[in-house]
């Protein structure tokens, strides 16, 4: 077995050839691969080796000796210290080319499809200020509470943020107001190691097409703040329509906590295409509203509905995809594990006067057979699972349905490729087409919509 040509903590000069899935640069030393954090294609960098394994090593860039041709100026003052963006300094065309290649490469390597039928990536309409949801953390600072995003590569350090380029001016202003409030009220940020302090997180959601904002404060145990003052400072922003508070009294970082409504409406609304959606604090909503509309249009055209079909919308969230398809289908049946999201989906059907869609709470792998008994054979099944893909029994149950067409909306090319391989090899499907969509510029995330068909 050959010895790796590098050792830990060694500094060396590397030329970065390409970007690997996940966003690290790829350099080679006589064929031995070194993944270089903050190295961009074409760069010559000085890098320090941080980890050595048998087949590859990891390194971090300490100096860019010669910048590659795709490097651009990053506009955000917090880049690259902030962990919110990975590629602000990579030309956008190069970002989407890399994402396209990751999807193709996953299908080739993992699904074993020699020439994957991957269409041209749909680029993001807006390259900045595109998010409708931000989650910030509190941390102690020299002038009192700081409020921002994690430092790049650090889960235990927070960078105070003045202006984030992923959210809107409204989102930035609300966050800064909450930081000022925390300082004024002398509330201490929670310290996970010591188990002391109080303020933990702030979540801001915005209906980007409705102008409505929802604010959720997450604290450690008990109510140790004056509600009226928090409501007063937040409602100075006319966009704020809903203020929630959640308690996490455990040392662990937990999401989807039950919330207490402090002021305003339980939920806010967002408009996607010609539909209106109610969104509660813990319900899932694609975080880029503008590109969600593009994604759903694509899913709709790939579903190829003619009006007479039974459609399943698995992992349906608040019903966004199912309700966009309902007008072209006979019936739509949605399954979603989060009861809060299902509650929204049912309300959303009503809100949009859609009478041919029904939504149920349950784990796809566990309830799909029951749904099949109740709803009958589907002509089209849309799946939009989380990053883990069709986990547990979900893939087997989906395969057993033997629907003629599956539309697979994926946020992870690796699990998409693994699931595609099984659907092809074990259940007789053929991958017709995959179209990548860039929902998250400057991050390594890539979404895609695939169509799989089964010969009947
Ligand atoms: C990527 S989101 C898609 C939501 C929706 N299709 C959309 O576009 O807004 C995945 C959803 O799957 C739900 N989920 C996760 N695991 C699940 C499971 N085992 N069964 C059912 N739903 C699940 C999550 O709560 C989340 O709402």
C-alpha cells in the first residue's frame, strides 16, 4: 500500500483543478487527491494539510498565490469569515457549471448510468437577497449580545452580522433590532458549554411576495424578558405580522420546538405562482420563493398531467407541489410527517379553494400502503424527500406502487443517484431526464427534478 505523499500540518503549494461535490477544491499530487477548502478552480494556493487518509487528504488554503480566472470580488463585508456562503468569490457561471457536473457525476458514479440524461441547469433569477428564512444564533461579545451566523467551518463560534447578502433589507433590519433589544435589556446569550445564559436563536421568515414577516425567538428556560418591550420594538417594523417564542431547555440544539404566540397571527402567508400559502413557524417552505416557483413549474410540466390522473405528493410539506398540480389532476393525495406542515397544507387547500387535494400526517415508509388502499393506483407520484432521500421503507413502498411515472424532486444528488439506481435495478424504472435547478447561489447546494418512467 503506497504511503500518502503528505503529512498533517505540512504546508505546500497546490494547483486547484476543479470543485468537488460539497465545495472543496480538488488538487492532485501525482494522482493523490487533496481536497482544498477555499481553493477555487485555476488557483495556485498555499495550503496546510488538516487530515490525511489512505486515498486522499484535506487541506485549508492559507494564501492564494495566483488567483484562478473564475475568481471575482465577493461583495459581502462578512465574507469569507461567515459560514453562510461558500462561493461569493467564484463567478456565478462557474458555480452553476460545478453544480451541473456534480449532478451528472453522481448519476454516473452512484447510479451507474454511463450517459445520464441531465438537462441544462436552471440558474437562479436573483443571485443575492434570495432567502425567505434565516436562522441566527446569539453569542456573547464585548458590547453585549451578538447575533449572526456561524463562522465558516465552526459550529461553536458566531459572527455578528450587520448586513447579510442572502436576506432582504427588512430581514437585516429586524435582526439588528433584536440585537439592539438584547443589549438594551442586558439579556445574556446562552452558553452551551457552561449551560448558563438565556438567548439562543432568532428565526426570521418573510413572505417575499406578500411583505409579511414572522419572527421566532428561541431562549433557554423560563420567560426572562418583558414581552411588551419585545413586541414594541418588533412591531416598529410594519412587515412583522407574527411573533413567536420557543423554549429549548436542553443543552442540545433542537429545531421544530413548540412555540408560544406572543403577538399577531399564528402564521404568515406567501404567494408562489398564483397560489397563496399559509406558513406556520415550524412548517417547511422552500427558502427561495422565486426559485420555488420555477421548481414547481418544472415539476408540473414533468408530471405531464392531463386532468384525469390520481397523483401522490409524498413529503408534501405545506402542500405547495400538490396544490400546484391539483388543477391538472383528478385527485391529489399528500403525505407529510410534520403535523404542523399538514395543518398548513389542509388550510392551504381551503385558502385556494382547491377541493380535489387531501393531506395526511404520517411517515411515507409507514403509511404509503394505507394510502394506496384508500386512494387507489396513482398515475404519477411526486417525491420531494429531505437530504437523506427515500429512507427507511419509503423506496421499497414506492417501488411496490409501480406508478407509471415518478417525479423526483431532490436536494441531494448523492441520495438521488442511490435511489435512482434502486428504482432502475429493482423496480424496472428508467431515468428519462434530470434537470438541476440552482436555488441557493454561493452555497454548494443543488436541487433537481427527475422523471422516471416504468414500462407497463
Ligand atoms: C424537502 S421538504 C419538501 C416539502 C414540499 N414538497 C415543498 O416543496 O415545500 C421535505 C419534507 O419531508 C418531510 N419529511 C421528512 N421525513 C419524512 C417522512 N419520513 N415521511 C413524510 N414526510 C417526511 C419534512 O417534514 C419536509 O416537510
